[in-house]
C-alpha cells in the first residue's frame, strides 16, 4: 500500500504548464469538464479531450521539454504525449528561461537585429515599454522619410514648372 502511494506521489510530481491552446481543449476534473487556458498546470493523469483541429502546447518544467499535441481524441496526458503523431522538443536553457518569463507575465521582449543576412544575429533583451517606444520611433522616422520624399518630389515639380515659364 505504501509503495503504491509513493508511486502515485512521484507520478503527480511531474507537471505540465499549458503554453498554448488552439480550439476547445477540455480537461475532465472531479467537478466536471473545464476548458484549458494558458498558464494552467496539468498532470500526467489529467484526462484531456481534444477535438479535431485542436492543438495543445505543454511545457514540462522538470525535463525542459515542449510537447505539441495535435492528435484528436480523449485520454490521459501521459498516454497522449507518447503518441508518435505529436511533437516533442527539448528546449535550450536560454529559450526555456525566456518561455517561463513570458508565462509568468514578465515584461521582457527579445528583439533580433540582422544587419546583413550573412552576419550573426544579435539579440537584445529589453523592457517592453522601451520596445514599444523604439517601435514608435521607427514609425516616426519612416513617416519623416516619406514626407521628405514627397517634399523633394514637390520641389522638383516646381523647379520644372519655373523652367517652363
């Protein structure tokens, strides 16, 4: 009896965090069915119902793996995860930390800058407020450049008109 209890505790120690949901994926609980939402914790013994076309993305916080379940049906997560039609990715520690920060609501944004396709991509981690300000600044610069082009075109038309007269 004690061995069964210890095995049950070890099985429930493994948990998954819902990273993405497409469609109406439902988990059956003792209180009835409930639709899975982002950031919820589920366990291998959780019974999940996936309709056709639904996608469930899970992050295993213990093994740093991402599971993408696309197979329709109903069953325990531990069974559905082992289905070969589903995808399993081993995440790098840097990406895993980034995903966890995103799920916890951290305001970090990663931007990538490529100066030349043959060069190495440079990553910058910045606060989301700074990223929004940077985006608006880029928009203003683009608008300014288009206004300069319009003014230059207008000046060239005026110069042609004055030469004709």
